[in-house]
């Protein structure tokens, strides 16, 4: 149990928190530099910017579309309108994208509160868990902003309010944050579910009125989406199934009359990816590598580190349930339950195809659980028998090292993405100009973006450092 902080304890707490911030700076700088160097992809960014220029803002509130993200598009329109040229707008969007990613990491650092050397180590590892998780990594894609990163940025301070003493304005903040998250991406509905679930578990910052308002908001939105006529395709994209990615048309032919088994598989795959790093986009790549005897080291690290951490979190969650009647135990138990709900809900949103990015909102909550679980495990090891102390220390250090490797892998993934996007510009630009010759706005957007797409990549580009190549291609 944590002691009641006095002046001295408060100063020490701020010192430990400052130490965590300093430890996180190198990773944040590397992440920012790598993000800034990634050129916008021609495959999706051009179409998004074309919509921003051609369509009225109100058209983005049309609920008949498969993807409804009005606040996201309104933000892009606002940047576009304020900029004096397309090049300026693109630069601002790139800056906002980088800032959003850093603010998500910063908000996470602000939420964890190390109080001694052991918890500082657990917090530092938790930061790498956030950055190294598939849900965070896949949402670093610039489209030209990423909706899920923005939802994460809304969710983290909202969760902080959940656990703080109640104020009169908390209910308004919860409703506004949930509405904003839904407007950015419909997966933001899970934020409202999380706050209501925490309120039912007697979270100090959530009132009964806030729970009623949030429940009404979520039900009303779902009702509108269900009742609004529109075109709902059985499979939106190619489907990962078993050991391969199945083309969308083949999936429609084989499972179009009864797709619910594939839906259940896709939902489960998203949750398993968050917890165990397998399967990737619905494909059991690591298992296939293991069966072929040709697995890559990085895949082993991902699966083992996620599995080990999930086991530690499970132990901590069970401990929190046993201690849920205490103040600290109740806080931990709420976090564990809400994280489980978000993981399950993220899977539900990926029912007709699964991608790593669907686990985006679960990533910071999973990392928060990692902080508390690793801190509890380290404290338990320090208080245990000497015979078990060193094995526990070795295992925890190995787990920390594995997640550090994965965090670095995220930076290298961005370098590889930069090269991939540049290859798209080199190969596809002529074809797209010919294909969309009748769309003047599309062509003018390509002309404005082509310089950034073909600009030589500085540094080493997507090449991995020599010491890192032992892990294979990330």
C-alpha cells in the first residue's frame, strides 16, 4: 500500500517522475525524428486530402457511410482552411501527427507514478510496452493524421479523471470526451463504455448522472448507426484466416452466405494480438514459421514477451480482485476490468476484418496494466526468499530487455515505412495520374505531394543497424 504523501514524499515522487521523463526522452526523440521522415503514402493520403478539398464539412456527418469520422475530417478541413497553401497544410498536418504521437507517450508518462527505484523501472518498461505494442505501432501511419492516435490522446486524460476525486464538471468532461472520440473514430464508443464500467465499480470521479448520460449517448449513437440505411459490405477488406491472407472476393465466395464464423475468428484474432502478439492481421505467421522450422528471432521475441507480460498481468489482476475492497486494490481492479472490456471491444470493432490498428485503444491501457503488474512483481520478488530472488530478477530483466527491443523495432518499422512509401511514389505516380486524369483536385494534390514523396531519405533510411540484424527484418 502506498503511504499518504506528505511534503517530503511529494518531492520524492516528483523527482522519480522527472527521472521517468528523462528516461523516456531518447525514445521520444527517436520516434519523432523517424515519424517526421516518413513521407505521406500515395495510396490513401491523396484521396483523403481530395475529400477534404471537394466535400462540404457537413457531408462527413453522413451516417450511411461505412466509416464515419466527422471530427477527424473537420480537423483536416480546419488545418486546410487556415493554411495559405497545400504545402503549408501538409507541413502542419505532419507536425500535428508527430505531436499527437509524442503527446500520447507524454500523457501515458503523466499517468504512471513511480514512487521508488523499483516502480521507476516498471514505469520505464511500461513506456516501451506502449511504444512497442502492435496497436500503437500500426497507428503511427500518417493518413495524414491518425484517428486512433487522437482517440488515445483523448482517452488517457479521461481515465485520469475517472480515478480523481469527483468535481461538478467531470460528467460534462466525460460526455464531451466520448463524443469527441466517437467523432474521431467510432471505436471511441469504448471510452464511454470504460467510464460507465468504472463508475459501476465505484470509481471516485464518476457520478451516477455521468453514467446515465454516457449510456444514453452510446445507445443513441448505436441506434442511429443501425437504423440509418447504407451499404454494409460483408467483408470490407482482405481477411486473415489461419496461415494466409484471403482475398476479399474469395472470402465472399466461400463465406458470404454465413460469415459469422469468420467474424468470430477476426474478433478473437484482434484480442489475441493485443495479449499474445499473434496472429498478425488474422494470420498465424509465427506458428507457421515454427512449423516450417524457419522462424525469425523478432517473432520469437514478440510472442514470448507478450505472453510472459500477459501472464504477469493476469497474476496481478487476480491479486487485485482479491484486494478489491481496499482503496489501492479497487483502483487496480477497475483498471484490469476496463482493460479487458476495451480489448474485447476492440475485437468486436474488427469483426469483418482484423488489423493491428484495431488494438490501438487497448495499447495504453494494456501498458498501464503492465506498469502496475511489473511493479507488484518486482516488489514481491524483493520481499521474497533469496533463493527465488535472483531467478525473478533475471526473468524481469529479460522481459524488460525484450520490450526495449520491440520499442526500438517500432522506430525501425517507421524507417522501413518511409522506404515503402517512397517506392510507392516512384512506381505508382504515373499510373495514378493516368487513372485519375479526370479528377483535377486529385491530380493537383499529387503534384503538391510529389516532392515530399520523392525527397531522398536522410540517414540510414529503412536499414536496420548491424547489431539489430540478428533479429531479422522487423
